[in-house]
């Protein structure tokens, strides 16, 4: 699931998991694996934002 952050240039990647939300970098790894391994689509996750807590 991709959503926009207010004031951010890049979209935020998040994945629902067991009633919670996974954010970057975990969501980026899952998203990229899913796209490449399961669907055979080349994808990059460099253009996604990450929440503030992920960079601390």
C-alpha cells in the first residue's frame, strides 16, 4: 500500500500485517521481493519515503 505524506516529495510505502502497519525499510523489502520474485516485475524502492522513526 502506498500513500502520500503531507509535505513529503516521495510516497510512503506501508504494508498491513496482523492488524498493524509495517513501514520502510521492512515494507520496502517485502514490496520489492513480492514484485520481483512473485510477479517477475523489475522494481526499485529508492523513490519511497520513510517515516521519521525509521531514520533514528
